[in-house]
């Protein structure tokens, strides 16, 4: 992928299979977020590259909503976007909004949908937080609620872009436990993007941006516990 005269990503051959949980690691500026935008349909140049999502090539008639229905995304940018809505909304309503891929809740949820939202709150021990204003939750509590929002539609893939950024140790550990639970006990595949060296037991594969001596980055692809393979 090229911007002007600058090559950002080049000759990447990467496939995520059902049941795999990946960590994408590397320093800031290496291209991790650009790679994620290609997956989430937020990068226009996706149409100029050979990218297949859920068995279908990008640009063959699928809508952005078809893609987003199968993907849950958590990032600091999305959290800031939700904080900036200005509308009073409870944590329970934020979770329900995941059914509709909306920032805010503008449709009436069914009883089944409300029951599923309640089950996710109980799963993480946050039942009492449901009716609290989202804006009044701590930064870490908001991040937890947004992960529940992403998971409520049982997406095929959950993308976590630097999910621990800005969190203290206690909230970081709480999220680590939740992500491991999702990776081990649901059918959702995890793609975890980080420049830190966090350990998640559910991770099965690693894609790492490694600096080249001549500049730029090469990619090492590794099945956890196996030798690395360079791309």
C-alpha cells in the first residue's frame, strides 16, 4: 500500500482462520493501525489491494455494514468518540447500542436483546453498573462496557487496538482477564494490537513488525511455541 511516494505496507500475506487469536506487535508508527483499517473497511485503499474478509473479496458488492456486523472494534479513539456524544446514556444502553452499530441508542431494543445485555454484565460482575451514566464511569469501566458492547452481537472477530492504553494496573488486569475469557470460551477470534509486551494466555499466533537495518519493517509470523517465519 502506497501513500504518495511512501510505501506503508508491502507484500503482506496474512490469513486469520477460525479459532485463531492473534497478537499484532511492533513499535508505534510501524503500520499496525494501517493494517487494522484495511480489515475494518476504514481504509479506502483496501479496494486497491487483494483483501478477503470472511471469504469474500473487498469491493465485490459488500456494504461497510456487512463487514462491521462481523467485527467488534475497541480503541481509544472509539472511546473518545463515544464520550463526545454529549447525550446522557447509561452503561446498559451503551451495550445495547452494539446490536445496531450506533454511537448512542436510537432504537428500541427487544426483550431478548435486553436479556443478552444483562447476561454480559453479570458475566463480568458489573450488574450494578448498568443504570449508571456512562460518562460518570471511570476510564477503565468505560473500556469494559465498550468491550461488552462489541461482544453483544457475537462477532466473528474482535479487534482490540491498544486496549490497555491509559489504564492503571487494576483496570489493566481486569481487561486482560475479560479478553482471555472471550478468547478461550467464545467462538470470537481476537486480533490484539499492541506495542507493549502483555501476556494473554488465549493468544495462538503472533504477527510482529520488526525494524530492518536498511529501514522499514519486516513481518515475523509465528505460531505461539513455534519458530518464527518472516514475511
